[in-house]
């Protein structure tokens, strides 16, 4: 975790990525629904995974509302905002409260900033990619079947729940689950870490292939705010 910041700031970094995603599936104050038992890899799972991959690999941009919930480190916090994605490798999370709180991925660096902080965190984008966080899936430059192992699937009222463990992260992540529609659209994600912390996202009002200028994904620290090199959020 970035050393200069408090535990609250550290949890912001974890929540923003795990992210992505990432990644979910419960709104503030609403208990997570009970799911049928997950079943191992099947032809149905393979079909749904392909639909998810195809859906996001063919998108140029995406704008969506999100609800993010982080539990861990003695905290239980829910936040909302707007997420804008653009290929290749650009992402912007604008939080509703406080206004000006952002997580921006400009293609080279990931930036984290909360108004009032004396520092803005910066992490090389390559390190974010290496994490194989849920945010990768929303950017559509991966294949779920190659990124996750011990894959399983269960039907839900609105589609399917897919769960697995990110390859190479068994010591950190217990399970990543995705809520997807029959058409392959991700509507939520949840990352469960081995220490018991969870980060979940629900997505609504999704608008695909919206106009998005590259300049929207540039971050300039406010006057007097120092830039520090952070470490990966997970």
C-alpha cells in the first residue's frame, strides 16, 4: 500500500481497483442475494464466457453509473459515481462524494486523488495490468478463461454468476465473481480477498460506444498537490 497515506486512503486504492473492479454485486444497505450452488466448467459456461469476451472486445467506449462497496480494515463504505472507459487502456472513475475524487487511468499511469489530500498517487499502468484486476475485464483486453481458474457458473434471476480465482493470485484473492446478462454484459463484480476484505461494484445505465475525448483521461494535480509513486492497490 502507498506508505504516505492513512488507512482510509489505502482502502480507497483497494476499493477503486478491486477494481476494478472490481469488479459486486450488492448495493448500499441491501444484502447480497442467495445464489444457487456454483457448478464447474460446462458448455454453458464456455458459451457465456465467449459472449462476455466478444462483448467487451468489440466495444470502443463505455459510460456507466456504479455503486462501489468496500468492507475490510474495520470499514464498511459505499460510494457512487460515473465510470467512463475508452480503448486502449483509458478509464475514469468520478465519485459523487466528495466532488473531485477520481481514479484515472490515462494509458500510461493510474492516478488516485481525493480533494483535500496533499498528495496524488501515481502507479504505472503496466503494474495495474499485471494485477489482473476486474478492471481488465471492463477494458476488454483479456480472455476470462485464460485469466481465471476453477471457473464455475450459476443461474441468477437476470442471467448468470461466474466465479473463479485469478491465476497466480491464490495467496491474495479467494474468489472473483461476475454478474453477467445472457448477452454477455457485466452488471456487477465482486473481489473477495483471502484476508476477508471484499470490494464489489454494481453497474447501471450503461451506454456503449459513447463519444470520449482522450483529454478526459488526463489528470493534472491541483496547485500545491505533490505526486507520489504508489504501489499496486491489492
